[in-house]
C-alpha cells in the first residue's frame, strides 16, 4: 500500500513539474529501487535526474543497485543523499558517484548549530559535497518541513533574499508529504500533518509558477555541479 501511495504521489509531482517545464532530481530510496522500475523509467524519460537516497544500505547493496539501475536506464547514477547512515566518501567515489547531498534532521525546533553551517559546495575525496541550503536571514533550512510549514509568500521571499547572498538554493521535498492523511491514516507528528496532501500540490504549483514569473533559473543537481 505504501509503495502505491509513493507512486501516486510521485506522479502528482511529475505532473506539476511538467506543467511548469521544470526539471528536478529524484532521490530514490535504495531498498525499494527494484520495485519502482517503471516509475523510475517514467521519471527519467521526462528529463529528470535519478539519484539515490541511502537509508540503511551497505556499500555492497548500493553498488549492486547502482549497476542494476544504470543497466535498465542506460544512464549513469551520479548522486546520492545521506542522513542517518553515512558511507565514507572515498567508498562512494570508488563505485562511481560524483556528488553527495547531505541533509540534517528536520525538527520542529531548530538547533543553533545551523548558524555555523556552511552552505558552500566543497570537495571531499574527489566528490562534490552539497550542503543543505539555509536562509542567511531567517536561519531556516530549505528542508521538506520548512516548505510544508511556511506560507508560500514567506517562502518565496526567503528564496529571493537568499539568492542575493548565495549562488543557489537547494530545495527538497519528500513524496510522503503529498499523501492525503485524512484518507491514509498514517501515524505522523501533528506538525507534519499541516498542509499535507493536496495543499502541498497547490504550494508546489504556486512556487514553480512564481519561479517562472521571476525568471529564476532551475536545474537538476548534476547539471549545476557539472
């Protein structure tokens, strides 16, 4: 059931991206990649980037899945996102990755350590290390929770002001946020239920419409890095 919900949510995201002619990077959780081949092919055929999200896979699992996915896509997988389980960058470089997208834990309370977090792309063992974007003014990170929580107008202002200071803003969302939690009653924190489902679709549609109106450039991660 959860897999079907993920597929439906992703298709909704794809429709919105297509409507605004925006290309994005999709980080697919490694353990379910084999069950999502048709969806992954659809994402890639529409011009979006396929990358990996490592939840708890070993380097051996990652390498095997990478080879299988590249074989049926006939395209190279260049990026990987990590949060809880951190595979050493030198190991990821050895199996053909070019960049790591790092994210912090989203929480309703924001730790002050974010004030010292760099937002510059660095290099480690030959890989580009992409940090989570943070507003230099509000000090809020551009994670999935912030997009879901903030009013669209405030979020747009935050993006606009950040681009005056930084070269780019990395915005990411999670497909579960597009789930109708009134229909599918998953146990999630109360603050995570706010604006989920159709409201998330409307917010993403409004943000992309604003981005195009302001003629702000958008890019898949791999295109920006290379």
